[in-house]
């Protein structure tokens, strides 16, 4: 029985090294991957106290193939994200919205014995995504969730639209790059001026520091057609809604467990503003995101840490303190001479 290294959450919040054992033979379209890199997502922090393998922004190299694998070959580089399986037959799946499949398998709800904080993983080929040539594993890893999530919220945006982005962090700095390369005017909102130069370098056209602003001093050059909220703290909607265009859309992306999303009712009605919930990317959007990122040279700004108990702990502590600039990535030391790392 093959065994490989994994890193699990535990009650004290400090992930611990463990092992996962899988059957000898790969079935169906299952693929064995040697994990090379994993992004550390803010969602991982929500599960660091749970008895489950952590990580869902994985990149790896194909080592072995099940009998029904059709496209991948040994040595290919692939990534995976939050969702790793669905039924394939329900109305959501056949319409290409498998992220809303009633039988979907997602991080923290299924396959708790494996994740991207590991030496290896086994997933279905159907939910693995080829990594474009020229894109490093360290850059690709955060795109598997953070990149896919922000790209999903920008799907269908027009080059003539003005996109507002609240927050210049792990999600926000990717949203800025995507929206800018899509031809949109990008207006970034942040608490202070501390990230102004970075936001402008990433592609923002306008930067608004919210500190000290009130209704009389807050303004933008054009009404916002789509607002991407990447901050965990809710915006001051009394200030933000007057900046929105008629029939504009708000996308709240950050996960804030236990909180309530509250927006004043009347401006939504009179301006025709919509609030659109947005989950992780479908497989179609995920692959388009990777192609778009590769074509336009879009990459996360990353800090790397070793894939070890000490490295994971250091990365998590830094992320919790808001000190990561902008994404933490865990990197495995490759050992191609052994089929499994124990």
C-alpha cells in the first residue's frame, strides 16, 4: 500500500506531519501527483484546528496514471483547486456549473485525508489543470484558488467597464492585474496610501485611500460597474454605494465565517445594484484563467516557505499577522529517485 507525507491541522492550530495510505492500484481516471508547491490560502487558516489534511492550491508532476486517463502523461505539470470531483450528470454539471453540483467534493468537505500540504496526492484527471509553459510552480500555486476566484468574479466584464477593487492583498493584487489586462479602468480602494505604488505598478489606474474619507471628500473619476470586495471587513456601504453605476454588480469574495453581509436596501433598489455571490471557478473558467495569466504575464507576488511543519507554521503565523506580501507558497524539495516520500 503506497504511503505519502501529509500535513494535518490539529486542535492547537499547529499543523502536524502525518501520512496517508492509498490502494496499490489507481482506478478510473485517477492520477498520482508529486506535489511541488502549494499556495497558502486564507481559507486554510479556518481549518488549521481540524483533523484534516490542509491545502487546496496545489501544483505537482504526474507520476502515475489510472487506466481511464485520456490526456495526461507522466511528467506533465498540473494544478488543482478547491473542487476535486462532482457527479458529472446533474443539471449543474451538464451546464458547466459543476461547482454547484449537489454531490460536489470540495476542500474541507471531502477527501480529508489528502490536500496540497503534502508530498503527493491522487485526484481525478477531470479536475486537474495543465500548467502553461513558462509559468513557475510557485507562481501557479496561488492561481489555483486565489487567481481562479478573482477571475471568476471578472468573467463577462467589458473593456469599457470600470472595475473597483477593495483591498490590495492576496486576492486584490491578482484582481488588479486581471482587470487591467482585460482592458478595464481599475480603481483601487485601500485603507491608507501604504500600498498605492504597488497597486499602480500592478495595473491600477486610480487609487483611493479610504482613511479619513466621508461623503463630501470621497469621489472617483467614473462610476463603478463592478466592485470586487476582497477585504474581510465589510466596506462602509453608505460611502461606497453612491460611487456605483446604475445596474452595477458587487462581488464579495473574502470568506468571513459567522459574519452577516449587510447592504442598505434603498440604494440597491433605486440604482439597480446587484450583489452576486461567487464561489470558486468552474473547470472551464479555471483553465481560461491559466491561459490568460500566461498570455499576459500575470503572476502573484509570493514569499516561499519550505513544506515542513516549521515552514507551514511560519507561513501561517505570518499570514495571520497580515505580514505576507502578497501570497505565501510552500515548496517541496523534489526527490525524483523515489516514487513516494514518507
